[in-house]
């Protein structure tokens, strides 16, 4: 029994310090990502680089009017709405691709038709947003029809599905459009890097369990020592 308690004590202590180390590493990583996000926006020619995650970029081009699609999401401001994603044709092909997919933001379902109608009148659009990876896993342009309504879209998982449904080559990145303060939908915006895991809380839990195991181990030792004393 004492051996088991000693093992639990050491294991919980190790896991507690591991969570403290994870907290420090996560904070350093988030600080670096936020610093990258605060740096000067990249330009289209920078899309050929490999260190693009958590960087802002400024792009200009024209919307692909034939292949926009919407992604259903939780209601925003008590109104049912969707995210609108559209390929953006760049003014010049870069690094072998012709367009980049842009998550343009949220809009009410009732305004989708009006937004797409306005796109027809726009010759050149300027987009500033955050770059996030969208692996294509070797998929090439295809002829599979692209569905207009998606119940879920995650860039790390579904980029290849979009690519094989488009007749042109996409960039392996998704641009999440930033909030521009315009009241006209779609309303862009992205979350700053952060952590949803409270490593310190986990560390406190492990240390508490270690203290409990230590208390039981010491108490058991005293009890065994008392029982080993000669009886009067």
C-alpha cells in the first residue's frame, strides 16, 4: 500500500510540474503568435513564403462570382446567420495558384442574395485579414459541383474538398477577413490567438492529489510505526 501511495505522490507531482511547464510554453507561443499578428501586413507576393500562419495580409482582386458558398453557424446577435466564403482571384497568379479562399464573415441569411448581387458590381476588392493554413493534400482542380450550403467548414479538414470542386488552383491558405467597421454585411473578424485550456488549474489539481497521497502515506507510516511498538 505504501508503495502505491508513493507512486501516486511522485506521479501527481510530476504531472503538476508538467502542467506548469505547459502553461509557460503555451503563453510564450501565444505571445509569439500575437506579435506576428501585430506585425506589418504581408503583400500578395509573400504568399510564396512558408511562415505565414498568424500573419495579416493585404490582397486585392475580384470575387469569383460562380463559386461562393455559405456555412451555417450559431445565431449571431439573436439572428439566424451564416458565414460567407468566396474565392478571390488575384490580380496575378502567385506561387502556382490563381485564387485564395476568403472567409468574408457573418451575415443574416436574408441578406445573402443582396451581398452576392453587389459582388457583381465590384471590379476590384481590397481584403485585409489573417492567414490560416488550409492543406489541399495534393488535390488538383476538378469538376465536382461545389455545394452552396455547408453545415460545417474547417480549413484544416475541408480545403481539399473545395479544391476538387473548383476549375482553378487555390492557395493552401485561408484568409479570414478582419472587421472593417462597415455596417454593411458580411461582418468580418477573427479571434486573437489564445488558449482555452487552464494549465494552472490542472497543475493545482495534480498537486492537491499529490498532497493527499503524501498525507495518506505519512499517516499510514505513523500507524504502522504505532502498531510495531511493544504492547504494555
